[in-house]
């Protein structure tokens, strides 16, 4: 019998012991555990206007204009939130909601001022609620709210905001855990 990642299923009686492992930092992680990524982000104001859009590893285009896609996304978020609010057995005042399919997870973070940060990620991505809160507090507030050149409720044109957003997302474990 060899190392954990090199045993065959017949030697262990389990397929999970046959999964190849790779080093992440100082620990070994099964290769199937690291298939996570961040696809794109939408930022809407309280009225549904798209303030900012960014993408990182989007694999498929929608076939419509950015404006049409944004309207469709906002409409879906509005409908899902309305539906969940009505049928949920618990109070949803936290401001965070996820919607998962077998291919991706849509993560919604809504601020008290009703800004909506929507981040599409892989279904295995971890720590997205914290990442969205970090984007709001450390990127949006710092580089839009405190910037006298940025007008609230107008599309964000600041290159510094875009650069900081990109930096924060790329430093997140969900982004950094993508397979090579």
C-alpha cells in the first residue's frame, strides 16, 4: 500500500480514499475539495439600477445585452426574495440569501440601505457571506461612499473601486481555491 492518495479502491474499500491529494499551504487537501470559483458580481441600488458589474471566471455568455441581463437578474432576485419571505418559516432580516442549482450558487447580500450585492459562485464556495460583507464595508463604503467624485445611485465608474474589488475577490479563499 502506498500513500493515501495512491491507494486503489479495492485496497481501501472506498472511493474517497482514492481521491488524489494536493498540498494547500501546510496541509493536504483532496483535489475534489478545491473546485471552487467566483464567476461574477452584480451591484444594484434600491430601485434595481445596475451600479456595477464585474466578472472573473464566467464560462458562458447569456446571449443578451448587459442591460437586459441585469434586468432579468434583478427581476429574479425580486421574485425569489418575495417568495422566500412569504413561505419561510423563519424571519429573514439577516440580509443574506442563497439560491443553488447543481452548477452554481447565487448569493445575495442586501444592506440596510437596500443595496444588493449578487455574487455567482461555484456550489462548493465557502465564506461567501463574509466576502460580500467585506466587499460592502471595505470596498463600496471606502471607495464609493467616502469618495466625493462618486455619486450614490449612479453607475460606479471609479477605476480604484474596480481595482480594489478585483483585489478583494482574488484574495478570497473561494477564488484562490480554483484548480490550476
